[in-house]
């Protein structure tokens, strides 16, 4: 008897589908097929993979509106955010196509050190085998293409497991990959029940795991996977720093785009704002006025800026985090209002440095403001979190920027931008519990490959 799962639209709770989980027998069959796919990939030239990816980029562009609407129905993400995601996914796929042509190694002379003279080392990159690609709910197509694109470009076979909430969009993506020319022996979709995931992570025919998601799942994967290559893109608690010389209008707009868009459900969202005392009141007033004008409602409406979060449970967790901050002494400048899966954009002031909202990741539209006098004092506050993904700063003071670049535990510091700044070909990833390894197409190709050296 096959197990099934049903999905509802987070905005109106209408059932959007009932699906069957992938059985363990089917998983074994898929992994066996993918092993044959590794041989198919070895016979496929780089230019052929590049052409398939270029064709897939075209198909994603043709189907962008249809996929954007599916993303919105499945996740409650606003249609404008879903359309941006599709643009990014096309770019990630184009970049994967272009990088597929550039996977080249190097040659080394052996006489650099005695006594091994007279040889040349030809260093080549080779695919790891079958990559288990696992994606989160919030960017189901773009994050999938940041895995499938480089994994395929590098010559791997791919077992793709999206979040259950993203079943329809992900199945459509796989169909488009087949239409573009990816063989079924090279790419397989799966949705195993949670109970089968440990043994799938440990499976000997899974050569590497490329995971994006939260810490709890990452810990379970790491515990089960053993000696496998893991590429882990995890949570963030990203700061946005507003200095005394900041363009306050631009900073407030960026803070809103990087915290309240996607209902705050981004790993790189601006989850904590640090505002210089000299501009605090002026910045706060601009921020509150702009935020109060945001349209909250039907995510399918072009005018909506804030839709629901992914489900009622998430909304409850976010509310508990806000109420905890208030119990710690924070005051509410805007929001702290709830309606089903909706969490209204919330701005908190007088937040204690050790309040949970400052230390843990809050995956929703909550913006704690932290006033400071000297930039040195916020380094320990910003670094006092398990995460270290990205950071943003509004300032033109290069010495302050260079100082923060060296002192902050992050993978990227964006200047006069929010921490959510990301372009598909830049290296992406963090330190500490924000993950292991780097995405960004060229970097992800390397993570899903190994060097093989011929000495002649
Ligand atoms: N760093 C990034 O690029 C990035 C991007 C988006 C989201 N995230 C993080 O993801 C989290 C939110 O996304 P989510 O709720 O979908 O995360 P999640 O960890 O609940 O799920 C992510 C994926 O992992 C799967 N999964 C869960 N347990 C697993 C296991 N034991 N083995 C294999 N797969 C397993 C889920 O089914 C889903 O497909 C947040 O922490 C957010 O910061 C990080
Ligand atoms: O959730 C984070 C994904 S991205 O938008 O920063 O790429």
C-alpha cells in the first residue's frame, strides 16, 4: 500500500494535490538507473552538456510565468517574488551551460622539488558520481538549478529531492530537463517518506549530498552519510548595518526588500538591523513609514508585497519569537499582528543583545533594530550567533567597510546593499552553522567533482 501526502495552498488552505511517496523499491531502482547514467555522462562531451543546459534555460524562460504561478500556489510567495526567482533560475542555468565549457585543469612540472624531475602532472576534474540534491521550500526552482545545473555540467548523475511542498513545480522542472535532453538515466526525481531518508543518505550508490535547508536536517544527513562529500547550504542570521553616513532612504528600501520580501523567508534575509545612534531616529521613522505602506494579502495579486508564510506552524513559531523578544523588553514600532499563516511585517526596538530574536534564525518578516554608538561594539553582538552567512552595510567609509569585512564571521559582506545580495555566479555560502562549501555555479561544479592527475 503506497503512502501518500496532500498539499494545501498556504494562502487559502485549498488542497492543491495528493501525491505518492517514492517507495524504497523505487529508490533502489532509481539509484541503479543513475549508475548507468554515470556511464552515459562519461560518453557525453562538455559541449553537448552545455547545449542541453542552454536549451533548458530557454524552456525555463518559456515556462517562467506558469512556473511562477505554481511556486506562488505551493508556497504563498508573492507572484512578483516568484517571477524574480524564475529570472534567477534562468540565469543559473545559463551560467551552468557556460561553465560546462570551462571545466579545465592544469599541468604541473615535477621539478619544483628534488628528486622527482622529468615528469609532467596533468590535473583533470572528474565527476563524483551520483549526487543526491536536496532543496528547501522557499526557492524551489532557483535553488534546484543551483544544484542540478552544476551537477549535470560536471558530468554527474542526479537524484533530486525537493521539499514535499514543492512537488508540482519540481516535477515540471524535471520534465523540462528531459525535454532539454537530460536522459532519465542521468536525472531522477524522488520524494521518499522521512523514515527512509537516513538510509538513503547512507546509501553506497549516493556518492555525495548537496543539501540546502535547516540545521536539524543537516545534522541528520551528516550523521547518516558517513564518508561522503557534503555540500551544505544552511541557515543565516544576517545583519544589515546602517552607518552614520548611510543614504537612509536607500537603506530603508533595501532593509524592506531584504527582510519583508518572500515574507522574510530567505536564508540571507536581513534578520538583524544595527543602526548608528546619530541616524537612528530618522532611519527608524523612514523605515516604519515605508513598511506601514506595504500591501499584505493575496500573493497572486501583483500589488501584494507580503504574502503568508509557508504554513500555520511557521507563523506560530515566528509569533513566539516576537513575543519572547517583547518579554525580554523589546517594544513594537510596527506589526505584531497575525492572521492565519500571515505574519504582518514587524519592527522591534530596544531589543536585548542576547534575546533569541538576535541570536537564532527567525524565518519570517521580523526586523529587530539595535542602536549603537561605535562600530567596535557591534562586532561581538553580530558574531554571537551559530550562523555566519552574509552581511550588508550602508556606508561609503572604506576603512569601516574593510574593518567589518575582516571582523565579521560571514561568507560575504555586501556594501550599500542588503545581506541578501546574490548573483548566480558569485561564490555563495557561509561559515559556522551556515554550512560547508560554496555554491555559485563555477564553485559548485568544483564541489561536485574531484581532481584526477595523470603523471607522464
Ligand atoms: N543557505 C541557503 O542557500 C539556504 C537557502 C534557503 C533556505 N535555507 C535554510 O533552509 C531552512 C528553511 O527551509 P526548509 O524549511 O525547507 O528546510 P528543511 O531543512 O526543513 O528542509 C529542507 C529539505 O531537506 C529535506 N530533509 C529534511 N530532513 C532530511 C533528512 N534527514 N535527509 C534528507 N533530506 C531531509 C526536506 O524534505 C527538504 O527537502 C532555513 O533554515 C533556511 O535558512 C538555506
Ligand atoms: O534563501 C536563500 C536563497 S537566496 O535567495 O539567498 O539565493
